[in-house]
């Protein structure tokens, strides 16, 4: 009887870890996608207003997208830790 409870508990912990990893990736990826879309839109608005600043705006856009992408990379690392540590 105790062994069955232990096995069921182990499966419950693994399922919770998988669900948490999936939610972590879903929210992390969605937040990064929305943020990059917002930054990209604002960059194109700036290009329409000041086309001569193309080089500076493009550089800032690439740096901003790189910084935003670190959030989804952290979410990936946390999801991997949840999956392999459970």
C-alpha cells in the first residue's frame, strides 16, 4: 500500500514539474514576443520620423531585442531545471 502511494506521489511531482515547465516557457516566450513586437513597432515609427538616423535606431533595436530575448532564455533554463531536477 505504501509503495503505491510513493509511486503515485512521484508521478504527481513529475506531472507538476512538466506543467510548470510548460507554463514557464509559454509565459516567457509570449512576454518576449510581445515585447519584441512593441520595440520593433516603435523602431519603425522612429524610422518614419527620422530616416537619417537609420544606423543608430537599428543598433538600438538589435541591442534591445537581445536584452528582451534573455528573458525567454532564462525561462528556458528554468524549464529545463524543472524537467531534469524532478
